[in-house]
């Protein structure tokens, strides 16, 4: 879809498009209401600006829309085949060792138990080993710091997804 097409969607259609990028309803409403955008850069800048006006409940609403990576079978499937992953957000994954998958599953569970929400990370180009290292690095943080870290990563994910719906990246 082009920027012009996005600008001309109905409110309901634009809401659905932006919700596919980020599930925080207040953020979606702001991004939809600010149309039309003169450029992709303006859209991305406004999306970021609006994101940082959100509060913790909005961040948590966005986080809950992400699939939980909590069981080893889903992790095996996610990291099993680099060709299948190459076109998705975790394109850098290179097939992970069983011990890494087990540690990642355990770490995800520990993270959710400690912070009350799932581990959110911009996964594009990261291997399972890199994801595990980031998870282990962030686990000692305070909840306040992790809300901020997860929100930063959510915005990077949202930015990528906006670019995807505009056909700017695959």
C-alpha cells in the first residue's frame, strides 16, 4: 500500500492497518487521527512522537499482542530453519542448539514472572544466542527500566511494521 492509499483509508481500515503494527489502542487512535501524512518520514516521526506520550497501560496493551515465546517446541520451530526465518522479523537466526532453546524458554518465563509482561525485543537479524544474551542482560533490571526497554523495542518493531505495510521493506 502507498502512503497516499494509507492516508485515504476509512478510519476503520486505517485503525486495522495500524493495529497490525501496534496494538496500543490510544496510540492507534492518535496515528489514525493525524492523517494525512505528507511523507513516510513524517508518519514515522509522528508514530514515534505519539508512542512516547503513552503510559504504562498503553505499553502493556501493546506487549500483550506479541506471541509469547515460552515453550521449547515453539522456540525450536522459530529457530529451526534460516530460510523460513529469512523473510520474517527474526531473519538472522541460524538454527539454535537445544541448550540455548531451553535457556531461552526458561529465561522468558523468569522474565514474565519478574516483570509481569513478556520479553519484548526487536528480533530482526538476531540469533537465538543473541536473544538469550539480551534477555540475560535485561533480567536484573528494575521493572521501570524494563517497561522503558520493552517500549523502545516495541517502537522499533512498530516502525518496521509500518514500513512493511507501506511495502518499503519485506
